[in-house]
């Protein structure tokens, strides 16, 4: 893989996390749900939710599905694929 491809992949990954982080934080803030409540509802630790908020990690597909159900948003929205 060329260095240009690696750089493009890295930039895409960073942008994806940043987009998810911003939208996830907005949904938590405006949805009125606390991190501990969301963690319990989707079956992950509060630390996982904190990591998603801080942009340190992304949820698995199963967890993303549950987060979307609880927050009443689409995965496409959270991932920045739609507005």
C-alpha cells in the first residue's frame, strides 16, 4: 500500500470518529439521557460510553444498533452519512 493510500485511509478514519463523536455528544446532550443510563440500556460499561464521547473508540455494529434505538436516531446520522 502506498503512503498516499495509508494517509487517505488514516484521514478518513479520523474524520469518521470526529463526526461520530460530535453527533453522539449532541444526541446525548439534547436527548436528556445520562451516560450511565445509556450504558445500562445497551449493555456496555460507562467507560465505553465515555470513550465514544471522547472519540477514543467507536461502538461495534451491535452496540451502534442499540445506541440508535435508545437515542432514537439512525446509524447513518450518527456516522455522518446523512444530516
